C-alpha cells in the first residue's frame, strides 16, 4: 500500500506520455487504432491519478506519519473532514489535486466526445495529455506527495522513520470553507484547460466552422462558474476567518485567481460574436490561450514567491518549472496561430458602432483593461525593482483607484449591451429601451443623495445597479408579455416559459443581476465603521445603532485547541437583540492562535466582532467591532451568479412554432413579423442569442 | 390684560431654566468645538497618513493603521505598527506637512514603506500605464472597426426564394447542433 500511490502516479505519467506519442502518430499516419489507443491511455490516466489521490487520503485517515506530507499537514486530533481537506494543505498535495481535477476534466471530455468529431478529438486529446505530462512531471519528480520520512541510525545508516503524531493542519485552513474553497478554485483553473485544448486542436487541425466553440461552451461555463464560486468562497473565508473586517485585499494570490476569471468572462461574451456573425475569431482563440496561460501564471505567482504575499505556498523553487511551461505554451500557441492564421479570417464586418457587436467589443476591451490593470499592479513591484533597484509596494489603494472606474464602466455596459440589436440599433430603439431604466437609476440616485449617500463611486454604482436591474427586468417583461398574450397564460408562467426557451440568454441576464448585487455589496465599503476597545466585564462598546455589553470571558479546551471566548450581549435602542461569542483558538499542534469571528449578518449590515486577544500592555481583553454595510449582498449575488450560470447551461426547451397567421390586433405593433410562419420562426431566431 | 401679562411673565420665568440650560449646552458644545485645531485633526489626519504607509514588521502586508496580525498572539497592531503610528501622530502634532512626514518614512525604510508607488520617475509608469494602455487599445479597436466598416459591403440577396418548410427544417437542425 505504501508504494501504490507513487507507483500509480508514475504509471499515470507514462500513460500521458503514451497518449501524446500515440495521438501524434495517429494524426500523422491517420490510423484510427492509434488515436483510439491514445484516447484510452488518456482515460487510464484519470483512473491512475484517482488511485494516487485515494492512497494519499488513506494515509491521512490512517494517520500514517511515516509519510512526510501527512506528518507535515495532519495530526491525530484533527477532525476527519479536515483530514480529508489536508490533501491540499501543502504544495505537493495541492499539485496532486490539480492533476487529479485536470485528469477528471480530460476523462469526461474524452468520454463524452468519444464517438464525435473524429477529426478534432485526436488533437484535443494530445493537448490535454500534454498539459497532464507537465503536472505529472511535477508530481513525480519535483514535488512528490509520497516522500517518506527517513533518518540515520547511530551507525549512520539511513532508515525509514515515523512520527508519533503529525504537526497538524495550518489553523487558518481549519474552517469549513477551506474544505471546498481550494477544490472550487482549482476546478476553475483546470477547467479552462478543456476550451484551451479544443481551441488549439481546432487551430492545429484547421477544423472548420465554429464547432469547437459549440463543443466547449458548457465546459467554459462550468470552469467559469467554479472559478467564480472559488473566488467568492475565498473572499468569504478571508472575511470570516482572518478577522480584519474585509474580504478582498488585492493580495497577489487573490489577483492571480481574478485574472483568468476576467479573461474567461470576456471569452464567454465575445464567443457570441463568432457564433452569430463569424467575427473575432483571432480574438477568441487568443482569449482562450490567454485565459489558460493566466491560470498557469496564477499558479506561478502563488508558488514561486516572485511577489510577496501572505499566502502560504510562496517561496519555492518550483516557479522555474512554471516559467518554462508558460514559455512553451506561448511558443506552441503562437506558432500554431501563425501557421494557421488564414483559417481565422472573419466572415462578416461590423455594420454599426451602435450595435450588439460593438458593445461586445467594448465589453471585451474594458474587461481586458481591468485584467491588465490587475496584472500590471501585481507585477509592477518586480518590474520596478528590476529597473530602479528599489523595492516598492503596490497596495490596495492603487488597485481601488485604477479598477473602480473600469468596473463601473463595465457595469454600465452590462445594462447597455444586451439591449442593443445585432448589426444596428436605431435611435428610437435606444430611447425605447433605455429611457425608463435610466430614469429609474437617476431617481434612485436622487433618493440616495437625499438620505445622505455622499460617496461618489458608491452613488454611481447604485445608479448603475438600478439601471441594469431595470433593463434586465424590462427584457424579461417584454418577452414574457408577448408569450402571455399569445398563449393566454399569466405573466409569471410566461417568464418561466421565456427563460426555458432561451436559457442561455435569460440565464445570462440572471448572472448579470447577480453581478449587480455583488457590486451593490461592494459599494457599501466606504460606509464601514470600526471601534476597538479594551473591555472588562460589564463594560459597553458603542458602534452605529448597537451597544455591546461584555458579559463574560471563559475558556474552552478541546483535543485540537484551547479557546478563549468572550460573551457579548448586543443591544439596539435599549433592547437586547442577540448574544455573540467571538473566540480566539490556540491550536496545540501548530502552537498558533487564530480568531473565530462572530458575525451577525443582515441584508442592511453586518455586525462583525473580533476578540483580538489580551492587550500586550495591560492584559485587558480587547474587542474590535466592525459595522460593514451590505456585505450580505455579495454572498447572495454569488448564489444568483451560480444559479444563472446553471440556468444558462440547460438545453433550450423547444418552442411550439405557431404556424397560423395571427391578427395584428392580438400581437400589437411590436411583433408584426410573426404574422407569417417565417416571421414566427425569424422572431424566435432573433431572440436566440 | 394684567392677568395676561402675569401669565406671560410666569411663562418667561418657566423658560428661564430652559434658556440657561441651552446657553450652558451651547457653551459646552462651543468649548468642545474650540479645542486647538491641530489636536482635533490629529487623529483623523494621523489615521489617514497611517493608511498611506506600510507596517514594516515584515510579517504582514497591512498599513500602519490597519495592521492586524492573523496568527499572532494579539490580532491588532503590532509594536512596529504602533511605533510608526506614534511617530506619525507626533509629526502631525508638530504640524508637519504630509509630504514631509512620508518623506521621513521613505528615508528610514526606503520607498517600499509607501503603500502605493510614488508618482514620479519610473514609478510614474505604475499610474500612467493602466490609463494609457486601454486608451491605446481603444484607438486600435477604433481603427480596426473603421477598416472593417470600409471593407464591409452588403451583398444583395439573390437566388430562388427558400420554401418555409425547408427553412424551418434548417432552423431545427441548426438548433439541435447548437444545443450540443
């Protein structure tokens, strides 16, 4: 059992090498037997990596402290769910998790398409296996999770050794979200490999048409959704565990996760240009390439220590491997593009600047500007040091200053873009579509001003948030009204029918609405308040409408940690509202102290209490209270984004085509085209974006 | 009339303590308002300056004001951050300008102490590039779009009319492929 894991990993490496070799041979000789054999090797890699992951988990659950990785990241008192999550607590295990998730994606991509696209799949299989070779190289030869502990006996002979107990899991990771946050994020990072593989395969094989985009659309959305969830869970973890009252600090590792998400978002939008109009083919190919390369760059930043970060994986020599791989990927992508660039010629041209196409162009431009600004700020300290020889810092104020205007412009486009027609939009249509939402936004802004909302960015965000929400609602309303009039159904069921007929479009609107909620949540930041106070029993701390009375301090001991806990009673308007119990836990195995924040969350505001510990000066307990408005909207917005993405991935329900002529009076003047069968079909076709 | 005057007098007498209290409250409030301006602004200005310098303890990436040591024995400002904040407050108390105060920290710790790069020399590029690059990209896109529009010519539809049945079948098949 002890060598099964490392043996499986080695076999997986050989399997991936074989998949590449046989795949290339099959493509060159056009022998189906070879390409099928390559595909089967690709499938086997998943099984072998799964065995390796199973072995490592088994070592964790059986407290096998002869394994160096288990001894470093677990201990006997660790709860079982954290033993499971300890798999990705360190460099070696997290790389293994990466490989496993990658092989899982590859397995399903190969399996689902095993009898389809015979010209494309061999290329895609080779690319997928090629990426796997890199990660399996790291797993086998650079950062093996199956290293065993050894020590020399008195006679100087090296012998295997074991520890009686492990060093324990990093206390920061002992939080429920840490059980799911890293796998979610990694599912995002690794998931972008599938569209990358199919894009490169289509380019290399000069696969005709937009088929590769149709094949990978859902894969891209799955990866994007996981990346979104991973980022939000990470933000929530930072908020709930680190005890600094915030959720995003523009740390390089946080930025690294944001970069591919931004380009992935741009791709999900621009891909529609290629599907609908056969445009932006070069752009889309490079967006997919860039997204994948940013995933690798993110891993490089996380693990190399190139930029200083509070995250744990920094400072290791593994970064050189990622630099090498990144260069190789770029060279392969560029060479493939250069050789086959004539294949990416656009079918159509832009007809008007006021059109859906141009809004997608702007959307992409703004998203890439945001991506560039984040990347620039993240890497500038390295660049500055190389040029001037001086170390400088690029902290959160820089990112806020640069990115907030970009993000607000993007929010504006979120409202404007979907309401513009393909090819050209008339001024009348603009007026009709935007007048009421715009008025709604301005009215909301005026009301906010009256109520003392003075922060300019927050105010703009609120106005745009209302504007976008109203444009989305109007889209649902107009579509549903047509169905309701035609079918005689009520408006609510017509909304359901409308959504299910074009899940991609209306799911997209739901995602946009989720993003509006997230923006509104972020707009609350300028109104944050905090008070820190030394508190004896019976003392009170006031913050906003709350008075917090300190009732008690007590100690709790468990096998894993000792805890010191404050008992606080929260009053509002003289009435007792709730009890809160912020804690500080001292983890015995790692000898590290962590805060357990107490949060009372409501849609309006979070009361966020940290027991900061005892004052170093006089030993008095110190309570730090924060009042953070609208934070809940961010998490709720995240849930809406996930639901919207899920909706957009569902297949469309077939609309029953109305082939009978319909009178002008019944349809009104907005839908005269449906008076004929072709008109009805054309109308449905128009809506299907 | 006299009764009226008397009741008026009673009312004014009754108001006297109220007026006295109001005057006292005004005086107290005024005395609070008229504390030396440097003292009143010290905390806010000091805090604001503290947010512009980085805690140089080496164990965090926080500002001097926002220092919060996760994993430490105390989740609050460390000694380094406290020292830095104290120095800032003293300089603010002496009415030193923001630039002078920040410059003193740069001399002590180097430019890395500033939480954002100074907008001069090579570091100006940090601020200018994220603005200039999208503008250049916008200009580029503008030219590309113009070229597209110049090249784009609309072809007139020609050929036999497509029967409705055939068209609907084509749409169905396209839709099926699209859903895959």
